[in-house]
């Protein structure tokens, strides 16, 4: 096989003006596959993700992941000098990602009209909680609100428990993936028309899409999906089960053949002949009986015994991992899903690798998140500013 070629997004320039978390994570994904990403932060109010979560030696660890493959520039966009510098940068940029409240860029003289005047090929990506228009567009929006409004929280949790929110940025992460897709679609359109455009990404929408056909079910049947805990209304057995050594495993039987293999393995082949066993939906109506059979068998075996027996039977099972298990799992290790990277501040550290593997033009983690404003002078020098001009802008607190 020939040597890998340059990453597929090499030559693409992305300016990341966004914070917390969908917009910046989209920019990270683009940078992982070769895009030149310039992260623009306020001189005294950096991206809050630098301070989110645990830190080591005063260095925020989340930023090491979110800020990887980005050069860092400080710039006060609300200052006239900052506006002018961004317009100079935009003139040679392919994508700008922002997540200010609707109207903020326009107030600074940096709206789509001004940006496209200096670069008609620019793709301007606007990531907000509720989108650029509508009755909620002016509200501050976070992923938590999207997880609530989309219907996710309503169907998550035990039947007799409260709606449940995820303990991590689920809606933001889904929106980041969708935004990266939107960027690629907009760039493909530019290749045909020669013109850039505006991407309007509302964080409340991608999570609604991944929740499946709930609107269709309600529209056609009046059906409202209830909370079912770990169970599914579409197949059974499907749950988490505790092993004899106090560990946990998850079992899925989305395919009829797998459901039959599970029941033979746990010694309840007699249930396969029941009329209701013939489909996932009718099996789900007998979840108590099926869970009791599977749970009773798993409770008498250690986790390794259960995993081995299910694998031999070609039945679907997985251990319930926490992050310690993830770091040691042989499949994740084989895929290098969590890879080691050298960091100038902290030394070797491990983080999630790029999202997928390309055989000819692979992505890579070229560097981890860098200090606030670390590349300001280099980037502005590339724009043609002299040393005295940069010093003057620093004195005026534009940088």
C-alpha cells in the first residue's frame, strides 16, 4: 500500500469564534483532518472550557482535547480595530464558526453582509441554542435545554422516576457532529456555485433527529413514547444485568436470531416456541419474564464467564465500562481509540483519537490545546502587521 497522502482538509482555513461546546468541537473535528484552525478568544475572557472540569498544575484538561490542532489568537471583536483585523483574516478564510446570540455579529459590523463583501466564498456557521429566528432565538441556549426540549429527558430514566438529563454534553456533541456535516455540505455547494453561504445550526434540532421517529409516531398514531429505563418497546430481552462477581453487562436482542440464541444459552429454549416470541415488539410485552430468565442465568456467572459464553453462542453482550475499563479494553486498544499525545505543558497524556480511520488520507492529532493567545503574534504577522503595530494593539487591549 502506498504511503498516506495529506489529510483531506489540508488547505482549508477555519476561524473558530465559538465557545462551549458545539461550535468549538466542530472546529476540532475539522482540524483533526487537516484544516488550519485559528481559535479566536477575547483577550481577558477566554473560552470558558479552559476552566471547565478538573485541572492539573493549573492547566485545564478539557481544553487539551477541545483545543487540539488549533492555533490561538486573542482579539476583541467589539473594538473597531478587532473588527478590522477579523475582516482581514476573513478575506482568506474558508469557514468561520460563531455562537454569539443572534444579532451580535451584526452589531459589531461583522454580519454576513460585511463578511461576504470581503470574501464571497466564505461559509459562515452560526451555532446557537434555538437558531437565528423564531420566538426563542434571543434566549441564551445550552445543550441542557436542548436535551429537555427535544424529548430526550422525557424518555430517559425509570418509569416511576423523574425525567433524566445526561451528565455530559450530549446535545452539544451531537450538534458538533451535525455542524461538521453542514460545513462539508456547504463547501460542496461552494465547489459548484463558487459562492459561500450561511449555516444556521440550532442545537435543539440534531438531538431531535437522533431520537428517531417520535414525531411520526405521534402524528400518525398519537403515540407518546414513555420512560422505560433500560428496556425497549421494540425488543426484549434488552437490559443491564448484574453478574455473580458484582459486575454489570448489557444484553441486546434486536435481531430475532440473537434473541433465540440468548434463550437457548440461558436454558429457556421453551420460550422460543411461544407465539409472542416471534417479534421484538411482542417480546417486549413479556420483558419481565425474559429479564428474569436472562438475569437469573447471568447472576450465577462471573462477568468473564458470561462474556465468554455469550461470545461462543454468538449472542450480543458487552461489559458495562467506566473510564478505567475503557482505557484498558483490548478492542479500544486495537483501534487506538484513546491515544497518547505529547503535551508541552503536561508531558505525555491520553485522549480520544480522531473520530474515524481513512486509509489514504488519515487525520491526526498534531498538537494538544495550546495556551491562551499563544499564536497571536505569529498569526498577525502573517496578516502583514509589524511588531510595533502588534505592540500598539496590545497597549489598546485589542489583543
